[in-house]
């Protein structure tokens, strides 16, 4: 975090007395900034836990395509969703992964503000699922700290 304090140019340079007063405030401002950052991260964790209580497997993705947080239900989806380097994820199915990568790129470029849906086919180890990729834009950005997309995974049920 960077905090910049400026004054009008015609007020002249900052005096020693003013610098001393600002120095006295520095530890308090640093503590407040640290608490604010910690609270924003906790808000993301609480949101993911609430979604899990509702039976929803969810994850938050940052602008670098890295996972910022997941709930336990999302972590349990080991089969079709594979961890990658730098805290990123990919889908095991190549076609689905290409769609997933394109969806995230469109969201990060600001080209999409509607939810996107990706079908992930069934494998021997895991059932088919739908990955909902929800862009976090406009007012949703106030709710989440650094996240740019919310992923929600829902298993599909075959009708008889």
C-alpha cells in the first residue's frame, strides 16, 4: 500500500515540524491499513464458507488467473479440476480447459459481464459438472477484495 500526501505547490516545501507530526501518525496509519487488508481477505473467506454451507462448491480467481480462495467443497473436486503452478487451476478435459481459459481472458479484458458456463465431461473418476464462471465487475468488486471471477461448480445429474 502506498499513501501519498500532497499539498499545493504554492504552499512551499514541507517544514520539519509538519514532517514530525506526520511521522508520529505513521505507525497508526500502517496498523489501520494492515487491519483493513486483513478484513477484506476475511470477507472473501466468509463468503466462500457461506456458499459451502449452501452446498455450493466455489472459488475466487484473481486477475493473474491465480486462485485466491476456495471452499472445501471446491477442493473436493480433484478429478476434473487440476492444480497448476503459481496457484492456478486448469480443467483436465482439453476442450473444456480451452473454453475456461477463453472465458477468463474475456473477463479480464472486460469483454464479458455475463456469467459463462462450461460443461466438463464425466470421467471414470468423477461425474460430469458445469463450471459457472461469474465475472466480478461493477458493484460486485466492492464485495470481493482482489477477485475478478467467482467459479461455481455443480455436478450434473443424469435424468432417467
